[in-house]
């Protein structure tokens, strides 16, 4: 009888010990939310801003603006992209003068204290076929827009986020198969800039 009690107690201790080790949570490694941010020397460091851990271009631009401009989030404005931000004046109208070649429709420099993210294109015409975006001196994106008028009633297509930093040149070219003096090519996106630069 004593032997059975001893066996039962040892069995319970053994099962309890196994369950303890199986159910024990691993120790936290202290990585910030959103993953580590790699510094220039390759050592993980905490993000400089809560926004740098956000995904998407808005969070990335806020983090860039805070770092490059030395401003806090409350000193920044987040707004929609306007045609004037890309040097087009007040309307999204472009001139496609050359057939079967690339037409430069935007050729400007992103304003000081301003960061731009392009993320979609709306198009309902028939002359334009492709769009190419050059930031600095590099082609950062090229995509076909010929299919956009046929895919939905809103005639909009998402594109990979393209962020262009302050004071960098940006050029957008459109490959056209026909001439159109006033083709409406609407580029949507977000702007992060120093507060007070634009009066609403």
C-alpha cells in the first residue's frame, strides 16, 4: 500500500514537471513592435518614433520626416496628394504629344520639408499605355495602365507604394500610342510635410 502511494506521488510529480516545462512561456527577447530597426552599424535599435514601426508609406514618411527634419509628429501634416505637388497646377491633365514613345508629363523636384508617396493611378482615356516613375536618377517603377479603363467602374489601379523624399527630382513619363493634349491621368497618394506649409 505504501509502495502504491509512493508510485502515485512520484508519477504525479513527474507529470506535473513535464507539464510545467511544456506550458512554460519562453522569455521575451525585447524586440520592438514592428521588428527591429537596423542601424548603420547593423545593431538592432528601437525605432526613433512610434510611427517608424508602422507599415505602409504614411508611417515610413512620418518616420523619415521626424528624422530628417527634427520635428515631432504634431509638427507634421498628413494630407492627400494634389496635382500642384507634382507641378501640374490645379488639374490632373497631361499632354501626350509623341506617338509610340515616352512623353515626360511631370518633371519637378519634391519641395523642401515634403515627402510624397504615390499609391494609385486612375485613367479613363485610350492614348496612354504605360507609366514610368523616375526618382533622383533611378527608374523606381514602371507599370501598364492600358487595362485600367476596362477593369472597374472607378477606373483606378493600385500600384506599389513609391516614396520620394524632399528635394529629390521626380519625373513621370507616359508611353502613348496616340496623341492627346488633355489626357486625364490622376495619381493618388499621400504627402507628409512640415505643418503650416499649405493653408487649407
